[in-house]
């Protein structure tokens, strides 16, 4: 079995085990991102790009702390709630997490030409 088959098997197991998490944490945001790309409003592009950055950072941290995560009761529901909070239109939590947590740590390592936002 090669590496791709192992990866596909892991993805299939994840989808079978947590279909709602896959649907609300990945499929809907991907669908909304495709819609945002074709819209004229640049704000929704920023929202969904920010969601994917936060999602990626969260996934990296979750993978690194997988032993600790397994001990948290109701972690599945907490994660699902967190992911919905990230993209829900009334909260826009991804922007909150990005500007308050991720950006201050990443910005010092970026070049000076990328610190100003494009208009």
C-alpha cells in the first residue's frame, strides 16, 4: 500500500467517523469560498481566506496536541462549535482569532513589504 492509499484510507475513516464535522468544517466553507471567489465583494474573499488560515493553524495545533485532545470530554462538539463560530456571519470569529492571536505572532517574521494591506 503506497502513501496515497494510506492517506485516502485515513480521510475515508475521518469522514465516516465524523460526517457532520466534515460537512460543517470543510464542505460548507469550501462551497462558500468558491461562491466568494466569483462575487464582486472583496470582503467575503477576505473572510474566507482568513477562515482557511485559522483552520490550517488550528489543524496543525490539533495534530501536535493529539494526545491532550483525546482527553478533553465532548471535544468533537467543542471543535464543531468553534469551526461554526469561525465563519458564522454574525460572529466572524476567524477575523477575531487571526487579528488577536495569529497575526501578532506571524507578522514579525514577514518582510516589511507584506505588512501593509493591499487596497
